């Protein structure tokens, strides 16, 4: 497995933790993962690299007459 330097450092630091602290870190990671997979979509703030999809505006003038093109 090829790991970047920062990933190797995180793994080494994780292995130095006592088992109770390791379990706490794993629980927190599971919580974050569920949050970002859609479990907490309502609480999630929009990220800067995402665009929000807005519902189209209601246009009563368009609803009254069908649009025909030739």
C-alpha cells in the first residue's frame, strides 16, 4: 500500500495511542463518515466546492398557456 508522508505519520501516531484512545478515534471517524454520506445532510453546511441546486421559480404566466414552437 502506497501512503503519503502525512498518512504514514497519522498511522504511526494512531498506533502509539492506547487502545481506549484508538477506539475513541475510530468512533469519531465513523460518526464523520456517516455525516458526510448523507446521514446528516440537513445539518451539513454547503461546502465551497459545491453548488446548491435551487428549485425552479414558479411562473404562473407559463402555467396558463402551453408553449408551442414550430
